[in-house]
């Protein structure tokens, strides 16, 4: 590791290649706040402002000004490539002095933020050929706790983004900040806590299987502990493969005075900060990132017997008012006679959190909690009121885009295919693009076979024939899953969690029924910021209602619209972006004709990397190009790194 950051030749080369495009006096990397007052001043009266960053820090909304007047705007999506080394100063300064710090991972906790460093290299400012630091041992620094370097330099963790994937670091000389950079470590899977006492072959290994974070509970599953002795490394003290569930704040007691403490779990429930102590003194700390692989079967085997209970979980759902799991297989044999199978069912069953599932011989399974993503669930199995087994389940949550119901004992069927789902601030929607229903009384009679696209809200049931209604009861926080209930004459007869594919669908298309008139609007990307919701359109096409051979609009210029600003088309049409979802990936649109809504659609734009702001002054060949390397949104605001400017 020391050699990697010491070398730095490749990184220097890539920076040098871009430096000739920079206006004189500009650094290759310019870090600036997204506040409206903070603009990047260019030549000839131009200024570039980064007005807002989305909640994930993956998109930016930028505006270009000329002599104080806004002349262009863009949504920028940097590639956010791995950039795991803080390097100061720029190689072309030529003085040979260098500080390089390699980051392994980043952690965002509820109370504190941490970065793990596994390489530090520094040469002297006074004597550049003198290496002062060249270390490759693991160390962690928390927010507010600087990494002390030589000659009065400190590296400070300024802030970590909401996902815990990026960090802003400040390099200080005394009290003065002399450099700031955004760092994106690889954050690779690192699922084993490994410690070896220096100078010995003693070792402690603890393997972490998964982590679950829910509002009232934080759980970590350990499935392997191994330790040998300090005094006699050939003596194996612990070798345990029994799964163990621990909570944050828990101390795992090992041999010879060692204890492993779970200090904190990150906000997403994907990383854990651990501290190892020896006789009460902390001797090591690490950030662990388990693989969190799909583990969708709950299995209980009573010790010393062949009695077992197995349940397969299809999906989990966390909504605003309902938390559910779907089970599609239950198997149980008897304690007294293991050859007797008590339950072997394969039909789909929806369980509500907190409501036990009754099994045979006094067993009950309870889903206690589902994490905020709806990807993990914590389960407890009880026998006659006593907990005998527990497990954190990670469900596959595969696409399951069709609601299917058949009345038991008949060949009647209802099929509703869901194209996408949308969760906005003021609207929750689902798009249906096929409905099929045959009759209960005469299964050969097809009542509905409709492939027109239809958008319904969570407040508006879908009316079917013969007294059936399908209601989207709830949509999960990310707008990826929908909980549905089917009613017959007002009574719920079936329920299901549907997960549409939510594939890219980036063009709004409308044609007036009975005509060949058409309106096409292509959406390049969407953006949800703290104070602005925007969408970028890069092609509009419209022909006339009265004369379809007459093309009214054919415009491929890029255009950014807000949710408050309708797009005016010809012949009285207006297209309005009513809402953008929390991730900024979906937009709900309504088309009006003379003030009346005539069509609506959820658009899912491709949101491909678009990392360069390009402006060409109309009627000239004058060009302004600004390349964005990465973007970041921390607790106190957003930032962007620019690494190339050409004007």
C-alpha cells in the first residue's frame, strides 16, 4: 500500500494532461459550496453557479450567468469514479513536496463519522527528498479527530455524505485550511475483523454475515469466531461457527482478556464500527462491511434432533403505514416423530409485522422489524411463548410485476400487470399496462382484456367487473414496491406485494384518439434537490391535430424545466412535471389541453453520466466547457469538484 501511494505517477499524469485546458490561475481541482452566493468566476463576465445537489449527492443543478443574467442551466451527473487518495499539492508545483493519504472506506454513523486509512506518505516541505512518513498500517479517524502529520500538517474529516460513500477532507497547516478534496474510496466488501498482536503469530478472526438496522433495533449476525493463544499460538482457544446475533453496544467476550465491542452501525445498516480491547484498553478499531448476500430462508433445527422448520421469504415491504413480508413456502416436521411432515405449503402468504404466524406443536414465527429499504427483516421463532430461534433475513426482492388472483376451486382469473411505481411528496402512483379478467360464472367469458396504459393513485381503486376492486394500499419509501389489496363486494379476498421492473421509459407520447396527431417529449434526466425539482428535455416533436402532415415543433435543444413551470406546446397543449421522486429518478407528468388534464405518465429517464457543462454562445463558435469530476452532499451542504475548464 505504501508503494502505491508513494508512486502516484499515473495520477500525476492524468492531472497533468488536463492542466493545459485550465485558464491561467485556476487549479485543476476547484472545490466550492453549492450556495447561491458562491460562483465560479470565468472570463468575459461569465460565472458558473452550482445551485443544488440532490439528496444522494450524485446530481447537480448548475446555472451559467453572463454579466449577472442567467443564460443557461444544466443538470450535471458526474461519473463519481473511485478517487481514493488525497494528494497534496498538485504535481506541477515542481517543489517535490508531497502528502498522499489512501482511504480504504468511509462510515456514516448516527453520532459520528469515520474514515479508514491504510496508507500515509509524506515528504518534507523544507527538504523535499526526505521521506518523513511511509506507513501502511490501518488507522481510523473520526470527525473532529485529525490525523496528525509532520511539520504541523493535519488531515481532518470535514463531512461524510448521506450514503456514507464519499468524504470531504481538509488539509490544515496550523489553523489554516490549505486544501480540500472529495474522496470516493472503493468501499469494498470487508467482512472479517482480523487482529494479530505485533511480533506474534497470534490471531483473532470474527466473520460478519449481515447487519440489520431498523428504527428500534440494530442487529449484527456473526457466523464464525476463531482465536489462538498469545503465549502458545499452536493452542486454539475458540473455533465457533454457530450463528450469533448481537446488538450495537454489545461486547463480545473473547479469551485472554480480549473484548470486541460493536460501537456503531451506519445509517443504511451496511457497515459496523468495531473496537477491540485488551484488559480494558482499546488496541484496534475497524470498519467492517459484510457482503449482505441474499439469505431468504428461515431455518430452525432443534439441537440434537432432526426436527426442523423452514420458511422461504419472497419479498419484504416497508410502507408509510404498513410493513409486510411475503412467504411462499412453509415446511415443518414433528418434534416427536421427525418422519411426520406437519406442514408443507407452497401458496403465497402475506404476514404483517408484529402479527405471529401460527405453526404446529406450539410454534409461532413473528416478523419483528423491517429495515428502511425493505430489504431485510428480523424474525423470532417462539415455542410455547419462549423465543427459541432468531434470524436476520435478506430477501431477493426480485421483480414480480403481475398481480394474479384466482377464486379457489374455479378457473376464474384476474391478472393486472404493473409497469412502474412512483412515490412523490404529494402523489403516490402506479402505472398499469395490462388488465385481464374472465368471469367467475363462465370462465370462457373474457370480461376485460385491456392493454392501454393507465395511472392510478393510492386513493383511487381500480374498478374491475363482477364487484372486484384492486387498491394500491401503499408504496414503499423508494417507490419500487406496491402493496395491493383485491376486494370483492367490499371484502378483501387477496393481497400481494408487487415489484415492477421500473425500466427506463424516457419518452412521453400522446396521440389524440382517432387521429394520427402525436406529441413526443424525450426526457434526458431528472433531479430532486433541497429547493428545486427539475427535469431536462432534449427533444420535443408535435404535429397538428387538424393537419397531421403539418409539423408544429421539432426541437432538439436541451431545456430544463421545473415542477412549477409548464412546458407550453402548440394548439393549447401544456406538459407539466407535477412531481419528482425522492431519488430524482422518476417524474410524474400531466398533459393538459386548454386547461384540462387529458393524459398522465410516470417517466423514468436513463440518467446516464453527463459530467460536462457545455455552453455555445448562439451565432458564434465561442464555447465554454466545464468538466465535473464528482459531487457530494453532506449534512451542512453540497460541493462539487471541477477538474477541467476550457473557454
